[in-house]
C-alpha cells in the first residue's frame, strides 16, 4: 500500500470516530438546551396559574389538547409530602383532528391555598420530535463528514504530492539505477533539509556500491583467470605424461586426475558465469524468439538422444518472445535441455511445449527431485560430469528478468515451467 493511501485511510477512520462523537455530544447538548427552554416556559406558565388560582382570578379556558394545557386537582397532605418540588417529564399526546401522537413536555408541582388545601398542577406543552431531531443531526453529520473528508483528502493529496516531489524524483532515479551501468546524474534540487540529506546519503551509497562492484568484478575475473591458467598447465602436463612409458595402472590414475581437473575447470567457469549474472554484466537486451532458439539447439542433442533412445516431442501452440540478453537466453535453454537429457533414462521421453506465455520442458523419471534443486551448491543427486550449478544458473537468469521457473512431478514426469 502506498503511503498516501495508508495516511488517507487512517485519517478517514479518525474523522469518522471524531464526527460520530461530535454528533452524539451535539445531539445531547441541543436536546438539553431545548428542554431547558421548554421547562422554563412551563415553570413561568405554572407560576401564573398558581398566582391566579390563589388570587381567585378566573382561570384560562378548559384545556383543549393543544398548546399549554393544564390540569388542577386537590391532593392529600401525605401525597403532597411524598411529591415535593417540581418534576419534568416527556409524554406523547393526541392531537385533535389527527390520528398521530405528538411529543409533549410536562411539569408537575404541588401548591397550597390559604385554607391549607393542597393542589397538584400539571402543565403540558407540545415539544419537538426527538426522533426527527436525531435523524436531522445524523443526516447533517453524514453530509458534514463526507464534505469534510473529501476536502481534507484533496487538500492532503495536493500538499502531499507537492511536499513529496523530491522523494518521488529520488525514487524514480533509484529505480532506474543499476550497479555497473551508466546512469544519469541525480537532479533533485530541494530546500528541505531532510530530502537534501537523503539525496547525499543515496549518492554516497551508490558510489560505495560502484566501488565494491568494480572490486568484486576485478577479483572474480582475476581469480577465474588465475585458476584457469594452472588448471590448463596441469592438464597439459598430464596429457604429456600419457605419451610416456607408463603402466596401465598409472595411466588410469592420470586419466582420473585429468577428468577431475576438467570438472574443476567447468565448475570455475560456471561460478564465474553466475557472478557475472549477479553483477548484471549482460546489459544488452533484444527480443529473443525461443521457438527459433530451441530449434537451433536440438540438432546438437539429436545424437545424444539417439544414443539413449530418447524420444523428443516438440509442440509449438504459441510463439514465446522475451526481451533479454541473447547469451543468457542461450544459457537458459541449454541448461534446461541438458538437465532434461541428464535426468532422462534410456528409452525415455522428453516433451517440450512452447506457448506465448511460457516454456515447459518435461522428462520421465521415477522419483521427484528435491525442492531445493535451484539452490546453489545444494548436494542432491548430481550426475557424473555435472557441476550441479545448471539449475542455479537458470534460476539466477529468471530472477534477473523477472521471470519465474517452477518444478513439479506428476504422472512420473519431471516438469520445469518457465513463466514469462
């Protein structure tokens, strides 16, 4: 998830909670204020009624169920003691001419006349519809939330992209950067101190990487050449010894030693090739047609296949074209074909299927291979004369170009699938 999306989502959640709390508090405060105003009106009206009652003045007309209705009834002294003070309450009243009930606010109080008689006064006045008020507050809260959220998001995105432009420029430059390749100079002028320091840190890091890369490349090249020279000398001397008068046992030992030196030489070349792949020393890319590439390699294996009576089945339902280095594409195909040949029994079968999205090479076998076959220096079932690095080279090439190589074993067939 991008930083802008993460910040926006978290901001939305926080705003949702804050506005929900604000809506509840606003509803409670508004309702309390409305009740206070109504209660104050009821108390003033009740005081007027009590004053008129005690003064013997004519009371208002009988209540008709509309605005400011009242009721006075005599009560006992005990009842008056148990219901001291003024009480307020909410109720629903029927409106004449309508089948609906409306909310109302009521007041009850006790007073005593000059003769010691206690009376209970009940005053009722229409109130607001709390359910409608709640719905109105909820609706406006939602509108406020949506409007506020959209405004904050737009302003936030605008400020974010404006402030983070140096960082995005640096990331784009870093994405295009490859160790050992020519790169454009970093042009990322900024007045922000943190971004300036980050630019300097990245440039220092890339310079160190370039230096280490050059040192590693020189070391690997020198080490490879230094190893190849004494190996070649040893092989030549052993071949010269074969031309001298030696016993059969001595010649056998020399031949074994020669084969071991050849194996070391091939291993050294494979390790050097892997290091070059890791160091990305194959920058030149072009569109490689794997259909044509495989067809050019199959004749080299035809005699070997015929020697082991291997049946080759080539299917081309698609045309596989990948933009990559031709040398690495050749190494990829050769190692997969060689692996299939080495692990196919006599009178076996190799199936090659080329599609638009990938390449499948399968060969028959008895048992599945270890899942760690793509790891370097994994000591599995290695065939005689093999360096054991062929599939590691295949895996390194695939990772370099963002491809995927997978292995499966079904119906007694080893299957390697290269996904474009």
